């Protein structure tokens, strides 16, 4: 059996696999970890691959009410862009993704989902970023008052599915978590259906 310099028997590795033979940490914090991975590509080439590992998963909620969806308008300083987003944030230690989705919705919008149903999960940039996005749908959010986290948005509004399609088309929704969740919801006709969701 042929082995690679890292001691792995290559015959045991499925074809097409990018083999991570170990990582060296460059930076580590409660928010993010940057590592260099020693990677053997399928063609046998070795590369040092930079990887951003997020210690916490993220959860967001698409809140639907009378056929409309709640979105928040906010500024993102990293890309220096303004856009509409669904409420979302990091999952706290010891918290379920469902509880995180409900908590973030309430904190950021003032609307509290009574129940959430899983819609989808995805990796927004899995070529360099290790983080999972969990998207939920809620049709029973209750208004509790003003948002407790005033840093998350400058405006909150409800939008028809046609408005959301137009916003996606013209770049008004560009946040990865919101973009992925909303396009999936539209594709699966979760938003268009004013009745009960099939998810």
C-alpha cells in the first residue's frame, strides 16, 4: 500500500478527497480561529491551506406573518455595505440552535417566535470558512416590544415575497445567511404559501 509522508495509507482515502494531515494555529479567540492546514489534494499536491474556523454555529429565523417576511436593514462595516437581513446570530455555549434562533429574533427585532421549524442548513464559504448556518421558519411570532439590541438594525419591516425577489435580484439582500435562507425558502415555496409550511 502506498502511503503519504504524513503516514496515511492513501489506498484508504476515497478518491477525490482533500486530506487534512494536521493543522497549525495562527490565531485563536472566542470568536474565531485561523489555522494553516497541511492538505494533500487529490492529485497528490501538498498545500498549506488557510482555514477560518468559527467556534460557534449560527442560527437565523425567517418570520412569516400574513404572507410577509420580517427583515432588518443594517450596515455591515466589514464590507461597508447596507442591506436587508433576517435576524440571526451565534449559538451560545449550551444553547440549542432552535433556542438561539428564537433568542436572536427577539433581541434583534422585538418579535418572539413561539415555535421554529428547521428549513435548511448550509456552509456559506466552505472553501475557507468552517461554520454552519441553520435557518428556521416561524409563523407564530409575537410582538414583545422594541428590540433589546439596538445595534443590529436601523429599520425593521415586513415584505411580500415579490419584494424579496426584487431585493435579491438588485443586491439589497447580500448577507450570506439571509441570502441563502431566503432563496431556499422561495425555491421551496415556503414564503409564498400563507398557510402552514410543509417543512
